[in-house]
C-alpha cells in the first residue's frame, strides 16, 4: 500500500467502502457496555472489538479503515496477533483517535475546547510506528439560538488545523471532524439553524486549514449532516440530503478526496437513508461515505450482549449494517434491501 497521503485518503473513501469508528474512549465504551449490562474491563473491550474486526465479510468488503483508541492500537487478539495486523489482514487501514477529549472552555459557558496538541508530534510518530496511517480529532460545536460563539468556534478550528498539519508531517492522514451536536443541550434547533451553523463552521475550518498550510488532498472531512436537533426531529430524508449537500458544496474544495459523515445520534437506518439519498440524488466532486460509530455498532452491540455464544449473531448484525451503508455510499440503498436481512 502506498504511503502517500493522497493515496491513503483515497483508499479510505473508495469503492463504496467507509470507516468504522471504534475509537470510543474508556469512558464512552463503558457507557455503551452499561446499556447491555456488561462490565467494561480491558479484556472485554478487546473481545468486543476483536469480534468486529473478525467479521471478515464486513471488513473485507465494506470497511476501508478502523479508528482505534490508544488502548486498542496496542492490544493483541486472543491468539496473540496484534489487532492492527488483524485489521490489515482484512485489507483495511488502522487509524487512531489522537484528541484528548472536549473539555470546558475557560471563559465560555456551555462550550468546549478539544485538548491534545501538546506532545502530539511525538505521539503521532509513535502511532505511525505502531501501524496507524490516519488519525481523528473531534472538535465539538454547541448549537442553540445563541451558540456557537465566534470565539469558541475559532479556537476549535485552529486546534483542528494545527492537528491536521502535525498529522501530515508524520505521514498520517488527518480526519478533520468538526461536529455540531445533534444530541446536545437543548437539542431543539431547526434544520435551518443547523444549516446556518454548519455553513459557518465549515467556512471557519477551511480558512484555518488554509492558514495552517494543510494539503487538502491529504485530509478526510468528517462532518455532521445538516439535520434538526434530537428533540425536534421532523425534517425529511430529502431535506437533510439537500441541505447537507448544499452546505458541503458551498464550502468544501474539490481537492478534498472524501467526506465521511459521523452518525451523531441518528438511528442506524436514518444514517444510512440520508447518506444514500445524497449519493443517489446529487453530483459531487468528492466521495461521500460513512465514518459511523453508533450507527455501525448499535445492532451488533445489542445482539452480542457480552456473551460468547452470541458472537456469530453480532457479527451478522454488524455485517448487515456495513453492507447497507456500503450500498448507501453508492446511492443504491433501498428499504427492500434493508428488510432482506
Ligand atoms: P458516531 O457515528 O457514533 O457519532 O461516532 C463517530 C465518531 O467517531 C464521533 O467522533
């Protein structure tokens, strides 16, 4: 596999494939396990992720890359193979979440700043040695009638740009993720408000990437879709697709090879339907695909329930979701395909 940033980025979004976000921090994966009454230990976290990475059909055909958490990047499968080698053996690329999480931003009530820039150059070099070829950094943008503030937005965009430049220096493709929260507080914003904020966020982020000398050919953008808040959901699939494509076309240069959405709290089928509507209905200069966490894993997590005997059922659930999203990445998903499972 080529080591050029451009080639890695293209591979991450090619051929109806997308990215599995399995980079939940220890705190977040504990919350996911709590929902199925499973205690989160290092071995159980390994077993759960190994189960996903051993779903060969899904991994070979529908998953171009996997975002890992620091712990997972260093873990071995039960048989001693590194999880990174397991991912590679299925033709997929290992990636790493490198941000240290969103923390309250001093001076700004209700907004956060993502930490993790100090020492990042050294960490990226280590991650490259461990086999990672792309990274992820998530900047979080609160949304309401009065949020985000310009100050908080700009500081998060600057952090994303500094991260992206450091990644490229290390031979690692940065996934640039500015996430406008769909499921934050109050979560009652309209789709029009989400459009307005998404447009502003993308403009700000691309200005900062330009000022930071980031090569756009060697990044992947991971945005939210333009969608109304979790407590106000009513926009149709067509509306979400239309406004999302409009916001992207107004702001994302054609030099960017691919856009891989986060699911952000949408149901798994919603996230698939929205992606498919965009790919089916619009001509775009970039490949548009998925980088889903919850929308790829929710059904598998539930089917698994922490029990060894449920592994085949959980792998089947994951494979189905991955296949549906692969169809969506080609604009070919239908409800009939969904029900064929
Ligand atoms: P969700 O698809 O669950 O939003 O997670 C994707 C992700 O990586 C968020 O940072």
